[in-house]
């Protein structure tokens, strides 16, 4: 009897885990691999799992799925919605939800391994299945690389991966070249001088400084980036103060920056730093702001020839209508580190999980952005079928392009 993929997905969705805390998830993966008779190693890059399915001589294909969830409180209303809580890196208790589809990624990869293991007479080569932690930190791939994943396991001839996205279920989106943007996560600390709320003249208010900085940062894209170019500057978090009548000494901002290439990255980073330092100076700060880069992700660049092979195979298997070029996504990924550091080509695609009728109605009404929850939303909830089946099929079809 095969893996009940629906039950496995529901179990993973009910029990999400934050980055580098995916111990239960890894246990679900290893139990499934054991049932399939596929050898594996766990604890790679702290909480990652790597399985190797060998079948005579042939190419080495890496298939990657990420496992971690997000500090989001689920509001889908599903009977299997997450009520999990976790502890974030700061020590705070937070709700946890699979709001980016990584539970579906793991489910699809296990389903693909089951299908490949059952069809060994039809292909030859080696499949390396990488169940990666901490994609949401932008740190999991590099943690696995630092732990020797490229040396301890067969080196890839191609790296393949996929991501769930708000497209109609059954649809695949793939494009050659830059598929996802590069990004940086910054933590900016603005240093003021604290004091009593009734005596603001005796302080240097970092909250006012932060407010001015946030508003000025929004002009970088709107006024300093060519409208034909792509860039995103988002302030995702602001923390300052503990009480209504105390002006704090510091304010902390967390920024997410996105760009298509290194040249754009250099330009945007320079502008962000200029704005932050100038607003601090304008506020009379006695200490310059502290700017720390928390993570850097390269652009996800699909190899042209390899992507052409996979796209052709998808169209042959699923039909021309089911495969589109979705354009470049301004989200970012760390999967490309495996391809970059190994020198292998990368193909990374998206597959849909939205009820096709809901998507069609929203498209006709021009309300897709409002009515179709996207990744990281507390309402993000893929339909189970045919999302599971298409995720499995896409990995198998792509892998078989190299395995025969």
C-alpha cells in the first residue's frame, strides 16, 4: 500500500515548525523514506534530510523541497488548520502556519520518490532528494552546504525544484533566465536619546526618526528607480518603546529589499543606506545608525537549455494550456545556492494550488489580488486536488528528462 499523500499533507499542515526547528517534520519524512526503502541521512544542515535513490549508472538529479513554516496565525477556517505555537529566534512565543506551501512541497517530493522507486525499470541514474530546512531564513541551503551536502552525496548534473503559488490548480509557471529576484534582509537600529514623554525637547526621539525614515525609504522605488526596472523596498517590522510616557533610546526596523541582479542590488543598497543615515543626521542623532545584513539571497536564474527541456516535457505531458511563463517573481529563494556551488544547471518552477473556478471568477472581476490569498497570507490554503497530484507529476516528469 502506498503513501496516503492527502493524509500526510494534512498532518504536516496541522503541525508546522519554524526554521531550523523542523524535527517533527523531518521525522515524518524519514518514516516515509523508511517505508519506501530509500536510504537517507538526517541532521544535514541541522534539521535537513537527504535521501539517495540509486538505479544503475546514469545522471544525478537533485530534487529539492523546503520544510519550514512561518510565524503566522492561520485564519483559513479549515478543519485541519494549524493551531501550533512556536518560539522565534528572539525567544517570543508566536503562532506557526504553513503559509507558504512548504508542507505541499514535502508531500509532492515524497510522492515523486514513491513513483520513481516503483518505476525503476523505466529509468537509470541517481535521484538525490533534498528536504531542506530554513528557507524562510534564507539560511537552510547554505547550512546544508556548510555541512558538506555537496561532498557527502552524489554531485548533481541538474538541480530541480518547485514552489506552490496562487495559480489555478493544475497550472505550471516556468521561465528561462531570472525566475525570482535577489534579496537582502536588513536590520536597522536608529539610536536616539531616551527620556520622559512630557519632555520631548530633552530627547532625540527615535520613533519620530523611524517614521521619517520609513516614509523617505518609500521614495527610493517611486522616485529613484527607473520605472522600467524592478525593485522593492519593504519595511516589514518596526519595534520601539515599552510605555506610553517614555521616549525610548532606540527604534529597530527590519527591511526586505528585492532586485533582479547584482548591479541593481548595489544601487538600491546605496540609496537605502544614504536615506537611513541622512534621516538620522537630520534628527540630530548623536550616534550613527547600525545597519546589519541578516541574509543575502542571489537571484534564482533558470538555465536556458535545461529549462527548455523541462518546459517542453511539461507541455508534452500536461498540454500547452497548462504551462505558462509567469514572468519574474519578486519573491526570493535560496535553492540556487545548490546549483551555484555545484556548477549544475537549475530549473525552478511554480505550480498552482487555487480552485480554478475561484481563480476564473476573480480574474473576470479583476479582484485576484483581493480574493486569491497569496503566499504568507493567514488565508493561504491550496485545494488538495489536483494540487498534490500535479506537484508529484511535475517532479517526476522533470526528473525523467535526465533519467530517461
